[in-house]
C-alpha cells in the first residue's frame, strides 16, 4: 500500500471510529468520504504533485476528522432517529395485540391488567409519534429542515415505549400467574417482551447520537 493510500485509509478509519449511528448508513457515508478523498488526491497527483503530497492536500481540503465528523454525525443522527422511529412503528401491531389481550382476557386480577393496558396505551402513542417522525424526515424533509431536537424527542419516545413494554411484561406475568385465563395473558406478556427487545437498543443508540456535538453554524 502506498503512503497516499495509507493516509486515505487511516482517515477513513478515524472517521469510522468518531461516528455513531446505523451500521449501513455509517458504512455508506464513510465510503463516500473515502472515495471523495481518493478522487481528490488523484486529481492533485494528476496536476503534478507527488502521491503523498496530493493525499495531504486532499485531507487539508476535506478538513480534519474532528472538523468533518460533526456534519457527518448530524446526518447519521437523523438516520438513527428514523431507524428508531421505524422500530417503534413496526412494533405497533404487537402493542395493539398486547393491549387487546390485556383488555379481554377475563377480569382478575384487575389492578395488574389495568396497569398493562395503560402501559400499552403509552407505547401505542409513542408508535404514532414515531410514524409522524418518519413522515417528517422523509419526503417532507426535502421541503422543510428537520427540527434539531427531533432525534432526541424520538430517542425518548422510543425509551418511553421500551420502558412501558418492560413494565407491561412484568405486570402481565404477575397477572398470568394468578388468573384462570393465564395463557392469553402470558402470550400478551410475550408480545410486550418482544416489543421491548426490538426498541430498547435502537432507542439507546439514538439517545447517544442526539447528545453528540452538533456542527457549527454561522
């Protein structure tokens, strides 16, 4: 590997380490930067610079990793918000199923079942918010800028839904242990647990991304 290629690869590796977000989006973004850096270095080399000097000139033109990372991270943060919103939205059928089973599976014990219904309702509201987020960051984003705090709102909506599902799982497990129609409540608990497992990791990553430094403006 030539010194120029090594410099480009090191730049790409440092940028990869500095960014957080969905793996595919992150890989695609770093690949675009790597290709752009390599093309710029090649253009400088064609203009008469040595390969190594051409690579250093390209890096100076692109900016340091510290200078470039915040703007790249902004793009990945929005992508992570969409990923989290999609995870919450796709669990909506599970949440509605949990809600329906908790409401219809007999009458005792009432307190645990009522708690599960309310928790499922909270998670369903979060799913509706997530669906609105997908719209706001999709085609609508071509005409209107994405609100700066939207990723953090999505992160906490996902966290709320995940926490509600974890609590609903415990409540439904307790209800199933005491109810005669325990099978339906156990199934509802399994749905709640699956929803929690699907949302929690993405919401945690979204919170982390939303708290990272923003690109400078002005």
